[in-house]
């Protein structure tokens, strides 16, 4: 079972930056699309960005957030710039299988709070 561990969440002021990391337990990038989701209080979990055959970023964070991955370190990153209070949420890493018979996986989440 693939395991994902997020880190990097913090309290940051509006306009600030953070880098989230998702450490993956095994080399799966050729078999999975790696994604970031977020969930704010009393809201549904929403898609933020993905890095697979292509890179996709939600319109709400486009031009501010960047997804990338380090194949050697088995780590996925989410670089977040010009953070806004509405970016406050728990951020989750998700591994979406692109081949049959491989299970999906979620991390435990990391809290990002944007507040002055």
C-alpha cells in the first residue's frame, strides 16, 4: 500500500508563501498521477493541482500555485505564493492510479492557515 506523508503546513500572513511536501513511500510516479486537494471548514474537498501526463492547476490558484515532483526523492511539492485567507484549508496529497489494480492513496493532510 502506497503511503503519503504531507508536511510544510503553517500559519502565514496574507501575501506570504509556503512549500508543501508529500513524501511517497515508493517510486510510483510512472504509474500514478499525483494530486493536491484541499478542504476548508464546512466545505467539500476540492481539487488544487495535478502532475501526471499533464499538469493541471485549478483556476482559483492558477498563477499562484505550482506543482512539481522530485523523482529521486519520491516527493511531490506544492509551492504556494501570494497566499490569501481563502486558501486556508487542510491540504491533502492524493495518488491516483493510471494502471489497473493499483489502489489510490491519500495522505493525512497538512494545515495551512492564512491570517494576519
